[in-house]
């Protein structure tokens, strides 16, 4: 038996709801006060959507899209944690070992929330919190995200799988 290591990239982005919207901003399963929620049919948790896409890259089975649209629109499931669980189910014998999350946004300021987000994501995917990295940048205001219009997230998921020699 030998172990094969591989990785996949996931990305997602959402714009903010208009000021005054009642929608709550949720990032990585954590409620973030002081900013409008993100626009989307679900809770629009852009971090968890990017995680879904990275997990789909590992398994080769797309979850965010037709599968989650059916869950959201037909079944009323708007909690993005359910989408991540669905993506985890596609991994089979692949073992997720690390997530690296990079956020581009002018707002919200995440320094006071980064530990809670890392803990939430680690708990959801079943890896130690020290195996979830989280960085954030404004990108010097060069994009709509850096100007405060929304949030963009990139995730690299690393995994291992035992294979017969």
C-alpha cells in the first residue's frame, strides 16, 4: 500500500445584498454582524461554497450547481453546511487532510472572526483546526471585492488516498 497526495482548487464569490436587507452575513458557518448578507438563493456562505467546489475538484463530482439548486429550491435547504456534507459524501476513500482559505474583501473585517471561522469549518469537514488555514486581503481595492461590493474566496483542499502498489 502507498499513499497518493493531491489537491484541488475551489472558488466562489457573492455580492452583498443592498443596505438595509434583513439577510444575515454568514461566512464559514459563522454569523458576521455589521454587514449585509450575501446575495444568493441559499445563505450564500461564500466560504462554504468555495469549500464545496474544492471538494468537488477532489472527487470529480460537481455538487455546487444542479445538486445544491435542487436541495435549495426544491427541498428548501438553504444552509450551506448541508452542501458541504453532500460534497464530503462524494469523496469515498479520499481523506481530506487540509484546507487553505483565502478571502478577498474590503468588508467585513475578519480579524475578530477568523478563529471562529476556522473552528467552524474544521468541525464541519472533520479535520483538526490547525489544518484549516485562513487568510484575508483587500487586494488593495483593485477589484469589486476590494472595493467592498462583495466577497470572493479561493480554497485549496489537500487530500490523501491509500492505493494498492
